[in-house]
């Protein structure tokens, strides 16, 4: 059974940082394009960052230069390092494998 479990969300002040983790099990981790998505209240889910099996990354324009996606093959885990956070980054963040398998999401709130 495939499982993706996100962690690391929380409340942070503007300008602060958070690191999200997504631990996976039950899938061939190395071959999947892993991604982080987010959904704010009343908005559609949007892609934040993607990383393929070779480590090639792609980012939404709104997070370029502030967020970094990475993956640890040994731990079967994908990370999202988020810096210089803004209130507009507030959303539920989801981890995905190929937009096919999804985690339950973790809330990120950026507020003073």
C-alpha cells in the first residue's frame, strides 16, 4: 500500500522559514516525479515544486528563490525548504508522487 505522510507544517511569522517533509512507503521512490502542491481556502490546488528521479527541479514563479525541493533516496523522503515566507504562502501543502498518489496535507500559516 502506497503511503505519503507530510509533516513540518505550522504557524510562522512573515519572513520566517519552515521545512516540510514527506515520508513515503510502498512505491518505487526513485522513479517517481515527486511534487509539493498547495491549496489555499477558496482556491484551486496549485503546483509549488517538482523534482524528478534525476534530481531535476521545477518551481512555481511565486516561490522561485525562496523554496527548495530535495529528495533523500535512502530515506524515501522528499523535502520542501521554505524561506522568506509570506502571508500569501498560507495554505495546506500536499506531497504527491506523479500526481497520482497524495498525502493528507499539512497546514502552513504565515501570519504575525
